[in-house]
């Protein structure tokens, strides 16, 4: 039986693991990275540590196998990351130098720590909240993603959130289908630059 519950601090290592094994456009990125924590440093661990009230997990008999994280105010969270999350990581990882075309996967992630990308400002203005969600293969196709999403959106509505956005990898076709079938609409110009390689979605609550 799989249960949904709020995140706990002792879930952190599972977040790192799930982030890694779903980190290559939904597939396992273990073979791409020497440092298996880099993806989690960027996309999941900061939510566990800085916004646990907006993070939920799906746990089965084998342990935590999925999560949804996010925040209600993206701008404020980006400021909090700059203050409370990135500095220690920037001390731990040297900013890569040279031609980015020659960087390996670790170097690209480390560069993202030193120079974080942000959702387009026009998009955030209209859809101020954002989410990330990942499930291990053993939970996929069972409606668990929908359950996690419903849990998060209910929490957001109760807090007065009016709209939420997310970014999906253009090569993660399963994710693109999922979000499009769960009330999210693809966002394009003028809120998003047409050259942006991320596929952006938004939903009004």
C-alpha cells in the first residue's frame, strides 16, 4: 500500500536518489554523473530543507518512491536560495571554466549552482507558484502522480494560491503528456521566449 504524507527531514537521502534515477529526462542519470547528489542539490533538496510545508512524498513498503515539491511564491524562494542554499554549495563546488560545449554532466550541473536559471519573469508574474514532481518507475502508471498533484494543489488553494507553473524537459514525452492531461496548458509567447528549450506549463487554480 502506498501512502501520501508530508515530507520529513529524514527523507532527504531518498530525494537525492529519486532525483538522480529520474534525472535524465525522466530516465536514470546515474551513469552520467560522478557526483550523484548534484541533481538533487538543484531540484529537490532545497525544498525539503527550506519549504517542507509544501513538499509531500509517496511511500510504499520499500520506502519513499516519489515526491512533489514546490513553493507558493517563486520570487521569494529564489531570494531565499541565494541567501540560504547556494552559498554553501558554491563553496563546495568550483565554478567550471572553459568552453561549456566541452563540459561533462557534472560540470553543467555545477554551473547551474553558480548561475541558477530562473523561470521567465513574465511567466512567474502570472503563475507565481511552481512545482517539481518525480516518481520512481515502480509507482508510475498507478495514478500516484495524480494523487500527489491533487494533494499539492489542494494545499495551494487552501493557502490562497491562484496559479502555478512548471517546466518540463522537452524530451520527457511522458511528462509532457501527463501535465497536459492534468489541467495544465503549455505556455508560449509572450510569457515565454519561443527559443526556450524548456516546455513551460501553467494552471490557474
